RNA sequence: GCUCCGGUGGUGUAGUCCGGCCAAUCAUGCGGGCCUUUCGAGCCCGCGACCCGGGUUCAAAUCCCGGCCGGAGCACCA
C-alpha cells in the first residue's frame, strides 16, 4: 500500500513546492483505488507517515526519487470541455428569431452567435426567422438591417423565414385545433377572464360547441368581430395560473407594413413559434430563461398535434449596463434628434459598436465565453474591450492627439526633427515625423507652474507660466533626469501643421483638439491608437478635420 | 400573491450531472516588478471566490434539508 501512496505523495509535493498535503494525497489515492474507500480511517495514518517522510526531502530529492520509481513527473492535464448541446444525433437545425423592430443590439448578438456557433460545430442549418406578427411593433427597414448586422457579425444564415408570410398557414393549424376541440373563441373581456382564470374557473365560452367555434372563427377572419381571441384549452386548474387557457390568436386591425390590411387576425407567439419550430424542423432551441413558462405553454401545442418536441436550452438573463438598448427608446431618440441614427456611438446597437471600432470577432468570442448556462450574467464591457484590443493592437498605428489643447512656448531649445515609429512592434509600418520649432500643443489641464515635465521622445522642460498660453524653459535632454525628478511624461504635437480632430465618446462627450500632421494620412475606417488616450476608429475626414469614434483604452 | 430559474475572486468564467485528482481553472481588473520612456503587448510576482446554516460522508464548490439574496413570467408583445 505504501508503494502505491509514495508516488502520489511525491507528485503532490512537487506540485506544492516540496510540501505534500495528507488529505489531498488520501483523496487521490482513494480515487484511484476505490476498494480502500471503506478503510479510509486505517489508510490515513499510513498516508500521514509517507507524507511526513516525503516532506523531509528537498525538492530535488523528491524529483529524483520519483524518477527512480519510473514515474512520470508531469501530471496529466484535463481537457477543457467546450460549449456543447445535449442530445445531438446528427446535424442540427436551429433558429435566430428576432422581432424586426430595429437593428440588432449587443443583447441580440448572444442568441445570434450561439446559434451560429452550434450549427457550425455540429453541421446543419441556421434559419433567420423574423417574428413580425404584431403589426404595431414592426419597423420596415429593420428587415434588411438585421440581415446586414448578421453578415457583419459573421453569422451565416441558410434560410430566411418571415412570419407575416405564413399567416394563412397559422390559420390552417388554428382551425385544426378548433376542430379537435382544443381551442375555442372567447369574447370575454381580458380582465374578466383573468379573474376567472386566477380562480381556476372556466369562462362561459369554454364549452361552446365546435361548430359554433368554427363559425365564429370564420367571422373573425372576415373582420366581422372585434374584441375576441382564440384560446387554447389547457388545464384550468394548473398550479401556474398563467398557463390556464392562454390566447393563441387575436384581432388586430392595424395595417401591417408588409401585408397591409389583408389580415386582421394574427397568431400570438405561443402558437406561431411552436408551429414554425415544428414545420421548420428545429432540433434545438436556445432561448432566454424568461421563456421557460412559454416552453411549458408550447408543450401543449406539441402534444395536441402529436409532434415531438425539440431540445430546449434555457440560458440566464444577460444584463447589460451603461448603454442604451431599448429599441423604442432609441427610435424615439432618433426621431427627436437626440441621437444621430441607429449607429450613434452612445447606443448599444451592433452598428454603433462597429462604428466605434469594435470587431465582430470580439463580439462573437465574448458571447461564446458567456455561453448558455442558466445563471444570470452581467455583461463585462472590460472583457469585450480586452478581446478587441488583442485583435486591433497589432495593426493600430500610433499618433499623438492633444485634446483640450493649450499652446506651450519653450525657450532655450533648438529646432529638432524627430522620427518615431508608427508602431512600437512593427517597424515595417514606417515612421512619422514631428518637427519641434519652439511651439507645441499639450493637453490643457496637465501643466502646473514651476514643475518639470518630460515631453515624450523630446526633452525635459520646466514650466514657468500657465495662462492662455503657457511658457516653459528647456531643461535637459537626459531622460534619467526626468525620472530622477519624477517629472510627468506627457505627449505633445507641433502647433505648425497640426490637424483638427474630434473624438465622439460613448458617454456622449465630444473631445476636441489636434493631432500631429502625419495623422492626416489616415483613411476612414482605419483603427489607430492615440497614445495615452485610447483606440479610435476614423469616422469622417473632410476640410474641417477628422471625426473619430472612441473604442476603448 | 402564484409559478419558475439562479447564486464560484471586483467583473466574466471552467469545475457540480458521476463527491476525492480543488491547496478550485482561465480571462479580465487592481497593486508591484522586468522588458526600449507613455498607452499597449509580452513575461514574472501578488491581491481577491465556492451566498448562509444544518445534514450525509473517511472526504462536500459538488449530494440532501432549511434559510437568505438576485432574476424572470403571470401581455389579446415577443
């Protein structure tokens, strides 16, 4: 027994810098030798004895001893389990099903990315299903914006289905439910019905004859009725009152952006969704856990038609702070002129993030990392920015940008021409030129009188006066002097030939200032780093200068 | 109120199903250091978690019971 314990103790000691732990050693031993589990109390003293002997050895002696025993020093590594779906037989059919009320936002990206990821992982088909059965909440231009957003994000859609194209199909299946006696037309006031429902009491409509329900159904479709709905017969005593006889169709006469006033009866999601999920062959359905009860409701549809249910995966709510996500708020703000458009950098739409210089790969990656667990998740902008930085840093040229600029005149210094690398790690990017001629811009609130500063890549100065224009005197060249004097290192640009720049910040602020002259060579859509400021994407370039959108630090 | 889902470093996570390999992984954040001077990137060191109580067990982040906290649904929206 000691012979079996010894190598375990030696390995444990190696892992923990020469000190093995008896409990851990016992655990590993029992895991590998289940027959001793019932004798744990007897084994422990033996383990302790072996561990005590091992802990007397030096780390080198421990390694030597282990090698003498012919044991591999290295510990096996555990494979990391990736994202997986349950019960995948062959391929999968999945769907991303937004309501076309606006372009996609960061919250939508989770469902879009995860569906796409699994379809790519297992093979199969991804269907984009636009759920527009509420005419009041459809924005016509959203149909195309959503497709554009998915393209940009790298989500590959195999088929597009629009629910407003399928209204008559829903009518057909609705009629079948009535014919089977599983649905009925109800003309009760919704509040009246709710009171009855909460008491577990059926309403007066529930037991109407099938023939009468069918007659009323035709009248609904012909527009002859208002204030009626079709209800599914479930269980009027179900312990969850919201599952009792919920509605599956209703009258809505608002003209639809795509179908006009052709229809006045629309299905509700707890009907159209299971019908479509079945007919379109879903194998797996990802949805937020706010829809768990809806899955229970939809189970009745599957049962009544005798359909097999797909695999449902419910994931926790993704909470996203510090940004505007509400489609109705965004729409209202755009209409009122508060926002410039759906890509205003203050908004959480994908096109706003794109405008800021966030890469689709970064969004894809973070949504994979968030995954499908049922715990609620708080979105980490920091993590998104860290992933994005990995993607953009190697290609991002560096420039100086002076926001809130103050002119600084420096006496006692000679003219100087500097050549700096565009990128610290990429010499092939070439160089940029800064010409010192006595006058520079620095960030306005960085200067204090009688203090030494280090102008980056230039020299040390002492500031004498800070007014509308600041005055300084050349002190020395040596960087070590700056360090010795704990001088702050600040960036600067020559006043001459500087370029006007505005940066739009996600919090709405606009930082204005100047960049160095070689900055003028950048093109729209370039992503660059302003040193000591952060990464930005070039948004606009004209006679008035440049407009950039701030990504992150 | 009814019905449900959840809780692992400051943030995001892996691990829980099948108890030991967990002295709990990885990322991010923060502090310090190294590396051509900022911002970064890279490397090194450090800080910081299994919501609480009880039980089962030789052994619990993991299984059981209770509590607390967070979230969701109860729309003729999705």
